[in-house]
């Protein structure tokens, strides 16, 4: 029996058999070719390109996240820079595989050199494309993952975006990876599928063989290889209890989140697309607390038109059938790039030209989105949320733009909700410090804990060197959250939370006691959040939160919360 640890990417307990992904090493032909061979090498490359495109186009996937990966690869394969560079190198008498290998390495090197987490992730897409094309150039048969045995645990150095896009999601129960982080494609797919995942394990592939029994406890960040009978029995019983708990939560997911002393809390979903919305509603969401509209822009070949956006927002509100949705205006920049628009190079993109700052400088883009949201508001309950706010001036400017668009729609006799509510994301230290001023101009606050935590603690959430510092349980972050909630209540307004902390079910009782009015999280967390609220007295939760907020050390807070029964 051997225990190995890794980074928790998706929490679950799984018991299954190993499917070890040993990828065939490829030897690149580095010889100089003759001019007579160039035409044949170009033809080989073009055939490999066509074959891979055909495989992608014929991939049988029904998951939006997986479809996005496939579409991204198709767009990259259509990039003329890739083909032109490879063909140019072949004409310089390189073999097709050497020309392709050099081109991919150059593109990956450029992306990895950027101080931008999103673009670094895109480097893995290019590595993936290079691998797929090289395999096809060499005629190597690729090990497929679209037909697996039940209870399969996939173990690999890393899974590429293409591999995760074609995974047999009905039979895989866990991923174990040597490499990767929480934002890698493998992690995202695991979270989407609700299966266990540990990444960054360093040498898991050299410690397992095909068919071995492995237990994955990603709640604790560990896996157990060849467990003895006692451990296997223990985890079989634990998994049975977790399955029973899952079934129980299934039964209560559509109940209201009302405390034992009758305080009603809103539990809603974070979404980026229609599939997220449907999953949220299936999990009991009472609405949408964050619609991330940037995915409409990122998964496109142009800035989406007003009409395209209107139709999408209208579809969302029609599916919600009277339930509310908070649409966040475009939050692009930082770690989010657009394939059709080049952002300027910035030393600190997270602190740079992003979100409202971008929108104010791109009035055509901002106005088309505001008009689309307003028009869709005639068909359902929509609220507008402004991201990355730091001042009253920004709110006034945004409200002015919204009013100008209302005026234009009235003149065109186009219906909209004239009383549409407008709120802001509280995700900067500035918005916490001047919250007393900002609340006068808006209808609600929604706390974005992902950015707020890294800005309050001056800790880059993507930097592995200081990952121990990025912690929302830090007293400074918790007291900032409490201040925001208290100020909104003092002005008879409400505060929600749409950051990742809202989905941390260990924090539900604390946030309830701090006075949070709305929890907005990924679909998988919603039943557990509701269950915790329904089992808790609001009065007792307030005392619990009061005691925790007095603590001075992060470890003291975590010990108190994690050991709370």
C-alpha cells in the first residue's frame, strides 16, 4: 500500500482501476531534405492537418466545456500563421515533422513568456495540437479515451485539452496527473463532470500500473495505491455514505434555503453558458447570481453584435421563467484574452486595462452590450452588475451610459425594464474602503472573493511560490467581507457573493452568520449550501461568525471551521 499526495482540483472520493496513459515517444527526423522532397513533405503536413480537423469535427461530445476545447483547437488549426510557418520551414529543407515541431515550440515559448495566466494555459493547447499533428504525420495510432471500463481512474503525466474533450465521461471516476494546476483543462473538466481529480502529483505515473486498484480521496488531497482490505473497506463504507448523502441532497435541492429560525437566504448559480444554467436549475438554483458574459466574447470570432447578445440573454431569461439573473458586464483583460483583439502588453494585466476600464474606452462594445441587456430585460428579471469598480466616478459614468441607452430605446419604442437594478462587484480594496459611498448609487453589492482575496493579501492567486498566502480565511479578507455586508444592510440594500468562497461549503455557516443575503456558486455546491442553511439557526450562526471574526490568525480560523461539526 502506497499513499501519494497532490493538489486538490476537484473534490470527491473514487475507487477504481488504473488506466495508465503511456504516450509513445516520438523521434523527430532532423535530416536535411532535398528540394525534390519538399512537395511530398508539405502534402504530408496538409494531410495530417486535414485528418486532425476531421477528427475534431466528428467528435461526439455533448458537454459545452468540451465543445469549447474542440472549437478552440479548430480555430488554432485555421490560423494561417501555423500553416505558413511550417510550410516555410519545409521549403528551407526541413522535414515536415521537424518544421512542425520547431513551429510549435516557437509558439509555445512566446506564450509561456507572457505574464498572463490565460495565455500560458493557451500554450498547452498548442502543445496539444503539435502532439496530435506529429502523431498523424508519423502514422502513430492514438490511444483513445472514448470507450473505458466502468470505474476507470485515468493516470497520466498530463491530459491534453483534446484528450479531455473526448473522454468517456460515463465511466471515468477520477484523474491523477503528474503535472497541472487548478486552472488546467483536466481540472475544469473534472469539476464539470463532478469526479475526483488530483494534479501536480509529480511522479504518480511511475508509481502505478494498469489495472491496479486505487482509492482517490481528493477531499484530503491523496490517493492510496493497492489499499489493504481494512482501508478498502473503510473507503467503500465512506463512499457509500457519500453516495447516500448525495441522494439525500438530491431530495432537498429544490427546497428553499430557510434557517431553523425562519430566515430565508437566496441560493443561486454562477453560469457562463446555457449548459451551466441548466445544471444550476437541476441543482436547485433559485436564479443566477453571476452570468459571466465574457465567454460570449471569448468563444467567438468577433465582438458579438447587439442582436447576438440580445438573443442569448433573452434565451437565458426565458429558461429562468421569472427567476432573476445578474448579468455582469464584460470583464475582459487580466487573464482573459480575445482571439480577434490584441490587448496591449502590460506588466500587471490584473491591475491593468480590463473590465470597466476596457469598456469605457470601447464605447461601441459597451453600448451594444448594455442595449442587448436592456432589451432582454423586457422578457424577465434582469439585474446589471459592474465589475472591478474602484470609485463613485466610475459608477456615475456607467449609470450615465445606461441612462443614455434607455433614452435611445425609448425613442425607438423598444421595450425594456425601466426600473432595472444595477449593482457592483466588490472585488477591490478600494471598493471595500469606500463602500459607504458606493452603496448610495447602486441597488446591491456582490462580493467577488477570487480577486478580492489576491488584492487584499497582495498575493497572486496563480503563483505557486506563494500559494500558501492566498487564503480567503485570512482575517483581513473575512473582516473586509463583513464590513461590506454591514454597510449594505445599514442602507437597506443587500449583498450577495459570487466568488469561489460562496461555493466553499465549509464556509457556509460562517457567511450565513456574517449576514450574507445571497450565495451564488457552481451547480455542484448548491444542494450542500441549502442543506447547511436549512440545518442551521441564524441566531447561532451570527454568534459563530462573531467569535471567528475575533480570531487573529488564519490557522486558528481554519481549525475552528474545519473541526466544526
